[in-house]
C-alpha cells in the first residue's frame, strides 16, 4: 500500500493483538450459561502444522473452504480487491491454481494456530445467511421494477446519467429511443429510523441532479419503511419541486403492485 495507508493485514493485526475479551467472554459463558454448557470432542484444523502450499491445494480442490477460512480473519471481497487488486467471488465453485496460491499466501500469516471445525462451519453459515438476506433485499427492488413494467405495459430499466462530473443510477427508468428519461423511479429500502435522514437526502439529491440535466423528467420514489406511522414524516422530508411523489410498498405482491399503479396513475404513464 502507499505510504500512510494500511492494508487488511495491517488493520487486522493492529486490533486483533489487543483483543482482551477472551477470558471475559469465557467466564461470562460459564457463569451465566454454565448449566447449559456441554463438553464435546470436536475436530480441529491445525493451521500451524500446514504450509502455504498445503492451504493453496485445499483452496484449489475445495473452493468452498475459501469463504470460512478467510472469514476467520475478517477478510471479505472488498479487502481482496483493495489489497490484491483482483475481483474474486468468495462463493465461487472454481478457482485457478494461481488464484488459490495468491489467496493462501494472503491469508496464511493471519491464521490462528488452530480452529475448531464447528466454528469454521458457523462462520460459513453466518456469511451465507448475510449474503442471502442482502440478495432478498435486492430482489425486492427488482420486484418493484417488474411491477412497473407489468402495470404500465412499458419498459422500465436501470439507467445512469451524469451531472457535474458524477454518475448517478436510476433504479427504474422509462425512456424513449433517444434514451431521454421521461420517468425516473428511485427504489429505496429504509430499514431503521436512524437511516431516514441519510436515505431521504440521497433521494432528494438524485432528484435534483436529474432535473438539472433533464428538467422535464418526472422523479418518484418507492420506499420500503416498516414503520407506517412515520410514512408521513418521510413524505414531508421529500416534499419539494424535485420529487414528484412518494409511494410506499411492503414485501407483499399486492402492496408492490398497488404502489406501482398509484405511481403510474399520478405520473400519467401507461395504463395502470
């Protein structure tokens, strides 16, 4: 890394060497949950007895091991991209010998002496569940886009536009053959009240930028926010000349379709 910057290895060592909670956690588990503790014989992977080449061969022949072993030292795809300069899907079912060696050499110096197999399995389970939850949320955005297409009978696609040297993405845009955006829809999930300010600012900023480039375009937002009693607050925050309307949708197909139909009716687009 350039002078003054740190890579994942530097950051991991800087904080992991100061981890002082081990005895505290062990004692709290025994004191607070002692009557539920069972002692079992489990297998351990002894990383200290293997070489980098051993680990590389394991990665090459069993790519499924890459995710949990890298997760054991907090390495994710973003760190690999930054430190190694490569894009790599940690859930890939194939890995070249060269990439396996590269990943093994990257993670090997950080690995603990040994680690229980159930712990590695649980790390993989946690990462997989997190991935699938993020995919589920992304799928909600796609469902909103699909509902707009179905209700309008017109195409809605992702679109990018530039404003003042920056690129912005429209989640669902209806445009003509000259790719002039007529209707832009920002699809936004807000999971927590603490995120309202940031997410609303993002919506307004994107609307302002779009209308600076395409003044005639209409801009709407479809928002997922699981606190219906506060929907009025979000509408107030987004009210203004830049945002033409805000509609809310939950997880259900009926709710998504209803939001799409009301949006299209307000925008007078298609035949909702």
